[in-house]
């Protein structure tokens, strides 16, 4: 029952925070002793404001995927030109264009 009471009162979280602080202190002391610059992370600054530079990688990946998908679609269309369905579709499209051209004149 004593362990459950300690957990319910929040002592385990406090012990973990105390342990983390002790590890941070020893790490900082070690970094100072070997002349290594210590990085200090604070939560007070809040979240990072995102800029356009943060999204460049996303846009590059998106554009490369878009180019790849369009080129593969075009390749599939031109690769299957002699199949009956595509010839039928091309005939219908040509017939529609012919009808539209006749209406304009």
C-alpha cells in the first residue's frame, strides 16, 4: 500500500524529475570540466515559429512525387495506345473535337 500511496501523491513523478535534474547537473559539470560547450534548452521560449525555410524539404518531396506520378501516367497512356479501349477513347475524343470545330465554323 505504501508504494501505491506514493504514486497517487505524485512522489514518483517528483523522484523522476529530481533524478533528471541530478543527471543534467552532472552532465553540465562534466562538459565544463572537459571544456565542452553545454547546450541549455529552456521551455520558456515556447514553440518555434515556422518559416518558409522549414517547408522547403516538404515541397521538394511533394514536387518530385507529383512529377513522377504525372510522368508515369503519361508513360502509361502512350504505352497502351494500341489497346482497344484507348483507341476507342481516342476516336471519341477526335469525334468530339471534330463536332466542336464544325460548330465553330
